[in-house]
C-alpha cells in the first residue's frame, strides 16, 4: 500500500470521530463572532486539538472591527405580523424609533439595474437579490450595497430567493445605510404593501478574536498550512459554512499527527476566527508574522464549505501551477477535482495568496446554484442538510492533497510559486484592519 493510501486509510478509520466533531460544532449554534456560541465552539475545538497530544498549540488573539445587534425589525403598516428579517452583520442603525420608507424592487440589483432606476432609488428602501455566492458570474453583495448606497438608497434589503429558507444574513461590507436580509415570502408581502417600517439598533466596537494554531514539526524545515474558519452567522448552525471544514481539519490532524515527524516538512493547523468579518482573523495573524515565518509556508490548503455537493473544486488563487499539482494528488487517490484559477476573495486562502504562499480553497458546489450550498447564510444551513457521505469524501480528497504537500520534493513546491498572478488589487475590497 502506498504512503497516500496508508494515510487515507487512517482518515477513513476516523470517520466516526469526524461525524461526532461535525455534530458537536453544529450544536454550538451559528457561531457569530463575539457571541457565546462562537466562544463555546472555540473552546470545543481547542480541546479537540489539545487531545491530539503532540505538537505545540497556541491560542492567538487578533483584533477585528466588532459589531453587535440589540434589535432589528421590519413591519408593514396595518399588519400585525412582522416580516422575518436579519440585520446584515456590521450594518448601521436606523434613526431612533425606525423609519417608514417606500419600496423599490431592483431585481438582481446589479450596478446597471441601480443606474437604470435613476432618481427612483434616492430616499427609498431598495430590494436586491441575494445571489449564489460560488459561481463565475456572481455579483457579490458588497458590489450591490455600494451601488445602491452611492445612488442614495435610504435602506437596502437583500432578498433570499429560495422559498422556505427564510431571511438571509451576510456582511454589510461597510454599507453606510441600514441593511437587512429577508426571505422571498417577506419580500412579496413588503412589495404588495409598497412601504414598510425599518428599525435596527446596532453597535460597532473594537473586538478580538481567537485563532488556534497547532504546530506539528516534520523531519525537515518548512510546513504545509491546513486551515479552516470556525466563526459563522447568526442564522441556523453554520453547518456547511464552516463546520464541515473544521471537522475535516480535526480529522486530518489526528491522522497526520503520528506521521508528520518522519515527513519532509511539518504541518501547521490553523483554525481562524473573524473570517466572516472581511477575513480579519487570518489577515491580522499573517500580518504579525516575520518574513521568514511566511517563507516557511510551502502551501496553504484552506477547507471552507466542503460538503453540500459531491463535486469539489480547488480555487487556486491565481497560482497557475497549483491546479495541476492538486489535481494529480486527488487523482492518485481516485478522486476527480475541478480547478478555478482566478483569485476569489472569499475565504482565508486569499490572505495566504496575498503573502505569496501558494494557496487554495477546497469547496463543494462551485457553479451549482441548485446545490445545498444555496442555504448558506440562512437558517436552513443546519447539520441535517449535510450528507455525511459527502463530508467523508471531501475529507479524503483534502487528505490526498495534504499528503502530497507534506511529501513532495522542495523543487516541486518551489515551482508552485512561479507564474502566479498578483492579488493585491483584488484584496482592496477588504475592510482595513483595526489600528
């Protein structure tokens, strides 16, 4: 049996613990950073990493722009039943007592839709569609919020189009006007009435997040970084995004721990917080490292939303040679893997790429808007929507890639840094870190 097959057998043997970790993480709730749910999850995962019983475990805190919600409501004049809603994370408050606004449906809400509406946008609450996040033609929420607020919208409402999923959450991305998420049923009620009252009371403040770092040294210098973010959103259990990735990381850590000391390079396991806050946790941690510490990183394998479809994609962050490297690793273990080359500022891998580290995000359901991943950021992202067979398979695929990173020659890994696209311009969409 080859080395990778022996390793993957150890991964398969850990399936029961993988599933137990996944269930335990989901049981902590949505894990919005700064809430007791997130605190409980970090304690849980820290204990799991400590039980591996080897290596050096550190709990590192980094700053991010915190936010808390006291109250949010949307009501329709003359109707007793409020519209189920969520204030977008980081959004600003309305004036005291709320504000009644006329509604304008901008459909998809692309900048061209906003421009076509002209002066109708000014002073109104505009409805724009929440899009499936993981597709080549997606217009990100931040683009829609910026276009509508620049055009004078008084409030912006993201509409989750999936019936039965309820309101949608997500980041407000520095939007200067109140921003809410609703379900398609609530949007239909609002538009029929033509106007609604919006109220929210939020607070912004400096905050700190936990990052858990476990170092497992190898025989030689350098290491592969295996990462996943633990924080989530207030709706549902943040099961797909990203209890799947963290549970897989723990499983791979247990399988690798007895073997790393005899491999050419070590393994650094990173469980990040504040990923949903403009990738702040990993960004601040990397910014605090020395040049030598970053140079020692052979590659980053970031696990984020790895179940919800049996089809997996490696988002390779503009590193032109990384796709073939990870596809060959998957193929050796009998798996197919798609590759998406352009940089995606969608998870912690982007921060590693920005520092010149060959980095990829493993994700399920890319370009599959009808997949279960359409439930992300809603109350429907729960433990029960994740097929455990997909979680086990994705963990094995990640294991095959990890093993190749741990055992490849140094010249193979050095070659991954060649012909890489710059990600500096793309990273400008992220909010500045606290000073």
